[in-house]
C-alpha cells in the first residue's frame, strides 16, 4: 500500500525536482498533491515524464489523511504550515531553514546520520539540511570515521539556483545584457552585485561577527549532523553557474591519514563517486554533476602545512542531493523503517 504525499512549494525549483525524483525512483504513492501559494493555483506541474498535477492552494489545504509532506517553500511559510500539517497527523520533511536547529527536530542526511530519524515523533517534523552542508557532510563522514576530523576550512562556489528561479533568470538576463550593451543593473534584483562574469562572497544576511548566515548554517548544521566537536570555518561564495555547488575543503585530522587511505574510504562510502586523477579532466565540475545524484569527490591530496592535513574538492547538484533527493531519501527511509504501511 502506497503513501499519500503532499509537495509544498511544488512550483519552485526544489518542488519540481521533488516531483521528478518521486517519479524517477518509482516511490509507491496512493496520491500525490501539489501545493503552492494562491497565485499558482490551477497551474500544472510535471510528475514524471507523462503525468501532470494541478496545483492546489496551500493555505486552505486539509492535511488530514496525508502521510508525508515534502515541504520546500520559504521559511516563513514553513513556520506556519509545517506545524499545521504535523498536527493533522502527517510527517513533514521540511527543506527550509526554519526547523533545522530546533533540538526536537532531527536534521538528517541518510548516508551520514540515519539513526537521527528515530526522533521524528518529537514534533512530527524532520529537517533537511542546507544544500552546501549536505554535500560536505556526505564527503566528510567516511573520513571522520577513519581518522576523526578536528577542523574543517571550506570555501564554497555556489550556483545561482540555490537562490531560486528568479536568480537563475537574473544570471541569464545579465549575461545576455552584457552582449547587448545593456547595464547589468537593469537586471539586478536577487544579488547585491552583478553575478554575470563575477563572484560574490555574500550568501544570505550578515551577522554581527561578519559571518554570513549561510556560513553559520554550515558550521552549526555540521556539528548537529556529524559531530559537535568539529570546528568549521566557512566562506560561502555565489558564482555564475546555473546548477551545481562546488566546495574546496581543507581538513585537519586527529590521527594520521594518507591520501590513498582517504581515497579508499571515499570509494566505498554510500552516495559518493570518487573521480580523482592528477591529469587533465581527472576531476568533476558543477557542469558535469548537474542532473546527477551522487556527491563527487576529486583532488584528494595531503596538506604538508599542517599535521594530519588533507584537502578535497567536492561537487554535487544542489537541487538534487542538496535538496530534493535528500528529501525523498528521507521519505523512503521513514516509510520503510517507521511508518506502518511501509514502502
């Protein structure tokens, strides 16, 4: 017997990807409802290659009878409707920042901390981590198990799709405008500076200590998911790429670890594809990972400037593993291991 799903934010980048992945993975479902704001009511969204769903209004939707809600609207919308869905008996897998650091809400990456899912009964809500955090902790998990990571220094190269469809449009229009001699500011709405042919070291709002909220998320979420003792320092940068986040990660371990030992551990880890050759094309870039499910790791090398140091290069499709796929994987695990009807 299948599960009754509701997808909140079904017209957004992540919501559409969730529907696509549900169909691709042939997740058994008795019913799938697409929900969005009033302005999207009546619109159609694809569910797999052949089916379409008509969008219903979130505000008036009765969640009674819904088993799992896959939610990816804004945080303010989630703050209102995720608890409402949970109160109606549904389990909400929330892809916003709203509940991630709530101590009663599990923050889950299936390849990293599946045991945390057992706490879903506390609030009826499970949080999906930030996209940049997900791909990093998937890569860190096998290395942490092998030699215990003490410190992480990460610089991200994050695509504009992480800021939504309008941000993708902004990159497209600015790029086109440059070749048509139009001012970049004509198309500047989502970012503080032009994004075309530029990089912006500013994602989310600034905090009092000069850290951006995106950087703060990577710190606190990694601690919650992987190990509270890990020290993390992040610099998050928006780059003119449509889909796919990249991360340059420098690691300091408690115990000695060689590049070959790290490669062996990464090669066997779930959710990871290791492609690491010190040669032309012997690494993965965001353009190559778009539309793909794994987290790709390349450029594994020892860092001789610190004791027990290692550097790696990590890329993933931020709309898939960084958001929609991780959400669906949680739903599959929840249904299989915790809900009575099971998949």
